[in-house]
């Protein structure tokens, strides 16, 4: 029996029964595509095709199509890589960490957040592969594969190799976790379907019968995967931060990067979850399942992580001053007042100031303000990665090597390609897979006897 506090607002509104939950979620999978969904998919595919021109040009001509130069060897490509990896963090946090802490409010949003994680990691992986120039000749060398070239092995001391292990592990665990959670819902749709649809969802459900022993094993596996995934929330973006923190470049060589990057990743990930869930909520009429309670709680997480990121920015400046290292001090002064000052102050405005508006209950419970600020936060987090990478490289120890980075149409096009890919995958997922976890949402409904008494 599910006991719900009389004081706490219900997580599912509208007096829903188990049958209502099944119907409301399954109808999106079983029904015809809506006009809104088709328009969204058309725009996403259009952006994907437009961006594929830039990807094709990059593969054909090489990374000389990008705006990189001898001084700024990393720019939009690695900025976008770190940004996409960060966006994927909220999925693991919601699905694994909140499961271990028995937070029931995760049930309506965990499925979409997990899917977002997988699609974001796919988008992120594109950039290191494209940056290889001719990936078909050597992308596999990033893996420690046995070979016939003698002792030709990857450099195990390189954080770039640690990235390969961390992100591939993260992707694998997230994919398994996501799919395991889908199996009971696939079985529900299978039981309602006929013809070819029944065969397809029957195969996807792996013969799920809903027996007590199967549910017991499902719960056990979920907890094991949550335990495996929880360290990944901390480790993946920590290792990504080592790409910079283990160098001697002023502005990068700092020990604050691991916690700072993890907080920033959760910050941007929750913002993207909000953006997607508010669209999904409206498009599929799921207002009774993704309620103001969910939205307000996610906004509170954004306040906390945004404040941590703000403290990290201030700490960086303090440590640069306290270090007494002239090059380090100049790197941070250059960020704020140099040629890229506009990127720095955009970052500060979006990441430090805008989340503080959520302290006001009217704003954090407003759909319009929440949607707008979730986009603002992710714009700010993109600028953060741009500021860290480009402003630290374009002026280093040698004034004779100072240079500016200017993105080309290919830089912008490849970034647009990942947006098209991400939203195309998410819209296809939302149509053909249950976007809300029916089995877990049913567990937070009030018991039937309570409903009868009311």
C-alpha cells in the first residue's frame, strides 16, 4: 500500500487509476502522430540534413574546414563535446542516484532523462571522432586493441584515453539501465497491440510475464545498475575535466575543475531535462504526470548547482590572485576584460544571475519563466566551456603566439547537425517508446481504498 502525506502535494494529479496511467501513456505509442510531433520531427530532420553538409565537408576536406589555428587547436569541437557530455549527466542522476535515495518524484521524468543521456553522449562522441581528421584510418586506435605492429599501444597516462573508457562505460551502463526499465512497459503495450505491432513489442519485451519472481529480479537488477551508475555521475565529468586540469596551460591547471565540472554538468543536464519535459508535457498532454511539483523540484536543483558553479567562478579568480603566478592572473583578467569579454559576461549572466531568479516561488512555478530560463542556463553553460577552452589557449605564455579564434560555417554546421540528431532521436523515442515509466508511476498513485473513501 502506497502511503502519501496529506500535506505533500500528489505527484500524479487528476485522480488517475492504474488503467488511466496505461491509457494516457500508451496512447502516444498506439495513436497516429500528432501535427505538433510531425512538425517538430520535420524541423529536426531539416536541421540534421543541413548540418550533414558541414559534417560531409569536414570528413571530405579535413578539419582545416574549421576555424582552428596553431595556437587555438581546440575550440568549438571540444566545447561542444564537453557541453553534450554535461547534458547527459542529469539522466544518470535522476535514474540512479534518486532511485537509491528513494525519491518518488523521479518516476515521471526518469525515462525521458535516461533517453536524453544516451542521445547526448552519441552527439558528444561525434566531435573527438571528427577531430581525428580521417577517423576511418585510425579511430579504433583509441582502444587498446592487440595488433601486429609491435608494442604500439595507446598512452594510458593520457586523460584523453581515460575519456574513452569513462564515456564508453557511461554509455553502456546508461543504455542497459534505460532498456531494463522499458521492458515492463513494452510488455504492457504488447498486450494491448495486434498484428505486427504485437510481434515487435513482444520481441522488445523479452517474454516479460509480470510474475512476482520476475518483478523481484527486475527490482534487484535496477538497484545493482543504480549502484554501478552512481559513481559514473561523479567520475565521467571528473575525467573530462582532467583533459584540462592535468595540463600546464594558465586557466586550466587547477584542482577545482573536477567538482566544478560535475556541478556544471548536473546544472546543464537538469536545464535540458526541463526544456524537453515541458515540450513533451504540452505536446502529449501529460500535465497530470509531469506536474508543477516535478518542475519546482528540478528548479530547486538548478538553484543549488547554479550556486555551486557561481562559487567555483569566484574561487578560480581568488586562487589565481592568491597563487602569485603572473600568467595565471593574466588568464583570468583576460577572460573578463580581453577580446572575449562578451563570452565571459554572457556566461556569468546566464549561469550565476539567472538561476537565482528561481528563489522566487512565482518564477520557479511559472511554466513560461522555467522554459525560458532552462534555455538561458544551457546557453550559459555552452559559453562556460567556450571561455575555459578558447580564452585559455588564445593567449598563453608566449605573446608571439597569441591568436584569435573565429568559427567558420563548418563549425556552426557540425554543431547544428548534433542538434538535429539529438531532437530527431528524442522525438522518435517519444513517439514509439513510452515516454513515462508506467510501472513506476503506478507505484506512486494513492491506493484504491483511499480513492473510494474520498
